[in-house]
C-alpha cells in the first residue's frame, strides 16, 4: 500500500508539472501604496538637418532598489532598470545607436514595429559586448504602443527579467489624453521573485519559468499615482516573462479600452476586465472623481499562468481635477476585409511548433509581400501565447467564438489557452528580404528560449517556391 501511495503521489506530481499548475500566492491586501510611480523619461529627439531622429541607447549593468532599502544587481537601458520611453510619429525617419555595455552579447527587438527584417533586432542581429548596432527605418504604421526588449536565442528570459525593456510610442492625432506623465501614463507590469535580502531570484523552475509573487509597475514596488485629471489614459504593457493578468478595478468600475497591440480600436469599448499576456499591450481610459481612491488589480483567472489575486497600483485623485473632454465616439477607420490567399496551421506543443524546435538556419515559412493569410493556432497542451514579428493581425475566433470586443483591433500577440484553437487574419508587410527572417514564437519566454519559435521570410510575390529554405550560420549568435 505504501508503494502504491507513492506511485499515485508521483503520478499526481508529474501531472501537475505537465499541465503547468504552478500557482503563486497573490499579494492582495499586503501593500500600503507608499511609493510614487516612476514614470520612465521620454526620448524624443528633434530631427537633425538630414531629417532623421537619432536615438542613443545603451544596454548596461546597474544597481536598483526594487524593494526599498534592498539594492540588487539589475540591467537597464540608459539607466539602472528598464529604459526610456521612445516617441515618434508616422513618417518619421528614425536611427538607433544601440551600444552594448554588458559583458555578453544581446539584441534589441522593436516589438510591434513594422520594419525591414534586418532592422528587427531578432536573434540574427546580435550586438556583441562593446559594439554598437545602428538600425534605421521610416516609421510607417498607425499610431500604437509598441515596445523594445532583447531577443537573444536561448537567453531572452534572463535579459528581459533583469530589466532590459521600454516602451516605444507611435503618436496619434485622436482626441485622447496625451500629456505624458500627467494624463497619459505608461504601466509596465512585471512580476518578480526576490531572495530574502532583496536580490532578484532568477531560479527558473516549472513549466512556465519564473512566476513571481511580487509586482513592479515601471520598476516601482508598492506604487501609487496622483491623479490630477478627470480622465486618464493608461498604456498597459505586460512585460512579465510568463504571468498573465486579468486587470480591472477593485470596485468593478467601468472603463473604456481604446487600443490594443497594433493601435486604436474603431471606437472605445466599455469593459470591467481585460486579459493581457506577456508582450501584449492594452490602452484604456478611466474616469475619476475628486478625492477618491481606486485600486487597479489583477484577478485570479482560469489559466495555469493567472493564479493569485494581485494588487497592482492605487490611484489617488486630487481634490480638484482638471476637466477632460469626452471620449471620441470614433477612434480609427474600419479595416476593409481582405480575401486570404492561404491558410497555415501551427500546432503548439509543450515547447515546440509543429513538432520542431527552433533552428537558426531553417526558414519555416515563405510569405509573399503584402499577403493576407489565415493562421490557425492549435494548442495541444497547456497555456501559450503567440507573437508574430512585423505583422498586424486580427483575432477571428477562439474555439469558434468571436473574441471579446476589446480584442478586435489590430494585434501582434495573442493568448492561446490550453487545448484551444485560435484563428488569426494576418496582414504582412512589403519589406522583402529572402535571406533575413522574422520570428514567430511563444512569448512565454522560457518556452521561446527552449525553442518554441519559427522563422519566416517575406519575398517578392511569385518567388516563394524558388526561395531557399536554408540560412547561413553567420552574423549572429546561437
């Protein structure tokens, strides 16, 4: 009987590991909200005589008190932890000088930016220690909240977890709150594990890797924000390695989602909750009354990576608030429906796609420039999410059902719950390069590092069949 009990317990433990049931205890009720929210500085240079906006970024080691009074080693961009908020608008020519001051190679990927593959900052554009990478492109996409982070094959989780990330805003002309730091607020949400002395705990066990029991917002622990306007626009980025959040207010107040990953929705969508997985962005506008307090939370969900109730940040409204205009009834023009030319199917396994691990020398898919396709994601295991570089897509359905209304705008990353089928209508860009690939992958970073990633190239229409499916192993790390 003892042996039988042991075998049963062993089987249960294995099943828990397989299905990813790695719940972490939330922090609900444990915070005092004593630290003012850090607002990342803006980097928005004026164009030079050549009309180019030039950004200088440095990947560097640092020391930060992520827990008050307990310094820890961190990485940052132009600082000790996280990076500045970059700003540009459609039509701007931007040039980056990304210097790597770390003691190891890294990259900087422009997540959500539509640009040539050689400028994308994926694992084929490695920046060796002491070197500077100088991509340049013209911003040519609708207004959106994009972001940037490292993408070295096999090391992305560690580099992001240590603090290499920042927002990149493509500005809009819509009548939404837009005074950065006052009524237009970035919220980079990350969960962390800490050792007793306050250092980052990088031990990555379990199916999903690091699932922390403490939350940072813009690198701030236990944060509050002083509201001074009747309405505030919040740009939420899930910058976590794996954690999925179900975000809403503790009092269940209604707010309005105005944008997703790829830009503005057609109109504001009333909501009380939204789900956001790693790499996704959601913009919402909330209203406040003078003198009130409002708590933004993440509620426990039904997925393996949504366990625990977490308090995120408290908003404290001033006694007098600056008036804000009403939200516009229209935000973006409807996107004309396009006839897809091809359907591709992707089976999401435990840590692979279509049964294959990532191979830096293999081109998995060849796509014609400007193509419109259907991508079917069939998740056969536990929770994943899926990010496609360069593209904009729309979620057609989730297990045959229409997505929530707040998810119906342009996107580049989507959560795929366990044993679920998601269909995407994908619009590809027109930058062609048969020798430099873009990536598609799970944005749960442990899965990505383990090889849950594929590569595609965009080529001139009519050359798909003659395009090589093999890439040289040069010019990048592995």
